[in-house]
C-alpha cells in the first residue's frame, strides 16, 4: 500500500500540485454479514487508518486515491438478539482489511464565485476498491486463520468444484460526506462510506455445515471444531452438533464493511490569486 501512495506522489508536478492534496484518514469500522446482521452494531465497532491523495480538477468534482488499513469483527455471542439458532451456532471472527481505492467525490453545492461565501460543502462519493482480508477466530487462546481450513467443506472429495474463497476481492465504495477548508492549505472532511463486496466470506460463513466424518478425516480436528462450535455452548446432548447440510449462513446476501471517519488534507503549492478567484478545493472559512 505504501508503494501505491508513493507512486501517486510521483505524478505530482507543479501543474497538478496546485489542485492536489495529501493527507491522512482515521475512523471506525463496522461490518454487515452473517455474524452481525444489522448495518451498525456498536459491539463490532473497530478502527481504521490510511493515507490519502486527492486531485480537484473541477469545482464540483474531486478524485481521491487512498490506502486504508482496518479491522472488522463479528460474533454470534454478541449479536444473537436472543435467537436460539445464533446462540447455538456460536461462530465468531475478525479480519484485518488492507484496501486500495479510487473514489470520485461530487461536491453538491460547489463553490463558484469571486470570493468564498460557503463554509461547508456536502458531497457524494463512489468508486472502486481492491482489498485483501483473511478471517480468523480465537481457538484455545490463539488466533487461527480460517480460510485454509475449509470450514464449509471446501476441497473435500464430496464437494468437487467447491474451492476455497479468494482472499483478495473488489468492492464498490459508496457514501456521503461534508468538508471544510481551514485557511489556504488545510481541509477537514467527515464521511460515512460503505463498501459493497462481492464475497460472502468476510466472516468465513456462507452456506452449509459439512459432513463431520469427512471433515475429520480430510481436514483434522481443528478444522472440524471451528466448522461447528455448537458443542461449546450446548445444553442438550441432542444439540451437540449441526447435521451435514444444515444451514450455516446466508449465501444469498453478500457482506458489507464500513469506513466512516475523518480525513485531514494539506493542499500543496497554493496559488493565492487562483485560489481566490477560481477555487478548486474545499471552501475557505472566513473570519
């Protein structure tokens, strides 16, 4: 991710610099999926941080390139809403997300005119991102990578053609925000951005429980235990395990993750005359 950010800086000629900003992002994360079925679960709020490069070619339009790193998590124990099935399923995960994104911002109000008369500019955002993830769960006091285990029977002889999910995927960032210019150089923006993914495996949960005997003989005890953790909370000997083919997740709905936060940027090589007459960045606060 550092290489991507440095490569972007190489294109920062003097011509571009007058309309360019560099900065940093800090915020929180959340996730929507099988182990957190609501859009914002306070119990699953984590953190994210990143680097930002922004170019402002038009009064109403900005382009933002960013490298972001964050953590998301989910748990049946924390998000079961008293539902017996979720309590019994007893699955949980965390994953670090490394993302490179290219996002367009449409500044709704714009800031045309010969002087700055606006102190705030709301905007809409949308774009494209590539991200890497690797779900883990806590098992006997250690964090264990789940994808190599094939917890839903990926790679078993009886599941020919069902392969492990890819850990590098694409997503579509969508969101809204507001930004303010602080003097000639500094800008602060707050946004609430969600990511639509095309995978249902951010949490390693999607389809059905596999055959237990086949899991044990092909994948081993750890894979079997982490595929079905109902035995850890079972209060009835008839509910120690889920049967082969019982629903483990909802494969019809893909997972989402969220990066709401604050971005602070610094505008380089400000041309004050151009900045006064033809602003291409955030509006300036006036005393």
